[in-house]
C-alpha cells in the first residue's frame, strides 16, 4: 500500500491498536486470522528507499477485505 504522504510508520502503529498483527509468527502463520500490516522488507527498502516512509505491506490472512479496509481507514483517520 503506497501513501501520498510519509505516514507509513504512523499507520502501522495505529493499525496494531485496531487489531492488525505487526509481524508474522513464522511456521504458525498459516493459522493467523487477523491481517498483517507491516513495514517493507529490507531488500525492498534498499531497492526503493523513497518508499520507506510512504508504503506498507498488507497480508490479509483470513481477515477479509472489510476488515482490511476498516483498519486502514481508521488508522489513517486517527493520524
């Protein structure tokens, strides 16, 4: 998800408060229900440094599109 403003870190903080997971749990990740909202990988940030503060990764897991959109909207609105 790419934003027009450098709000990525703040969106991630707010998303976690709203129930999003901040990182996968490894081998158990196939059982995760809440969506993952997390920062770009180090390799991606190295290749695209301009996106570090303007983009996040979202893995919906089993959370569903309504949950993703709700967390995203509320996270941005609370900034």
